[in-house]
C-alpha cells in the first residue's frame, strides 16, 4: 500500500510504499493482547495501530480515502502456496504501485471456511489458504489505462502460482466463460444444471454468468 498523507499516520510515513497488516480479533482485550503477543515479539513494526474499536468504525476507516466515483480495476486469484518466487513477484509489483489508492490485498481464508466441504456450496476452493486481489484505483479517468495495465501485469506474474479460480465478487467485469468456469471449478456443471431449471432463458446474466 501507499501510506495515505494524513492522520492517523505519522508524517514521516506519508506516501511511502509499505506493507500493512490488518488484524481483527473478536473477543476480550486481554485475549487479543495474548493472541498478538507472538507477532509483536517477532518484530517491531513502523507503526502499531492495533486498538479496540467498534466494528462499524473499522469497517468505515478508509471511506474518506475511497469516495464514490473512482476508477477501479481488479484482478484476483485463490492461492494455496506462496513460494519464494511468488513473494519476489509481489515485492516487485507491489513496490511499483501506480497511484496512491492502488493496493494488493492478501486475505487468509484457511480458518472456519476451510471446515466446509468444497462441494457443499457454490464455492469450490475451500482448500485455498489465501484469496488475493490486486486493486488499481485512481480518481482521474485519464489514469484508467495506467491502473489497468499495472493490475494485469501484476496478475500475470502471480497467476501461475494460483489455484486457478478467484473469489467471484473480486472478478473484473466480464472476464469470460473460461474464467467463470475456473472460479466455480468442479461445481460449475451442477450450478449450470440448477440455472437451467430455474432460469433457462438466462434472465439473471448481469454478473459473472453461469449459462444454463
């Protein structure tokens, strides 16, 4: 990420490219401190901003930075591994963020979600450890090609380490039938059968579409 030029970030960090780690612990302050202790012992971050706050405050923390009307371009994947070469690619492309608002998010998803069988719901990637989304953002429409090309180059460098599909809400526009099939994996044919039964004319199609 690029550190936003304003509070709560100290001025010496403004507009620097850094890695931010966001933690959420739903429980008591004492239990949270215990859970975070090994992380804080491992290294000293440039800024430790972990604190108790209501969920709505955390959920809206960056609303003033990401206002309606920005240009957005997303590329996403599920990842089960992050080998050294993938980490090096992240360092290369992450340090070349094209605009202040552009980021890459890597979410761990190997907790409760992994305890559900992959064929129990539409989501076929219960065994993945991470969901990755590369996000090019800028308020100026003239920079749409800039954020798009950066996101695509970043994605192309990392996709070979992926599981093949992505979190469907993070797919960009119309990525095509092959990408949708990869995202639903082994569950696609069963979902297409359901679509044929309930929506044979494909009325509900303004989405990452499963065709009947």
